[in-house]
C-alpha cells in the first residue's frame, strides 16, 4: 500500500510505503537501509518505529497529477521488488502478511 501526504508548511508531497514491519533496529538493518538509499535514488529509506519505510518527495507546486501517479507507481514497484528479500533477511511482517523469522 502506498500513501500520499502533503507536508505541512511546505510545497512538498511525500509518497511512502511501509515495506517491512516488526523489524527491530540493528546495525545490519541500518546498514541495509544505507545501501538501499544508495541504490534507489531519489527515494529515502528509513527505519521508523520498528518499520522499514520507503519514501519519495516531490514538489507539489504547480501540481502535476501525472508526476504524482508516476511516483506512486515507482514507489510501489520498488517496494514490491525488495520486500520479500528484506523479510527473508531480517524477518518481520509484510504489511498484508504474516510474521516471519529471518532465514
């Protein structure tokens, strides 16, 4: 699932998706997030409240619906391409799945 949010006080629109839930912060998780940030620019990968999140910010003024639709598709596609690999590596739960221990 991809979410869209207008950031308060800025002309920015954030498109984001929870990639993996119930993943405690650790050195190896943060190292993986750093690698994802290098590999998938201009997305931002974050670890927030035991979740791995993929976010992409665009300027919303002037508003371009086609650009927003494209970013939503891009974020969704990226998340779909990495979510199961991350779950296999770190365990946790996909947003619409069951908890799985690391393999």
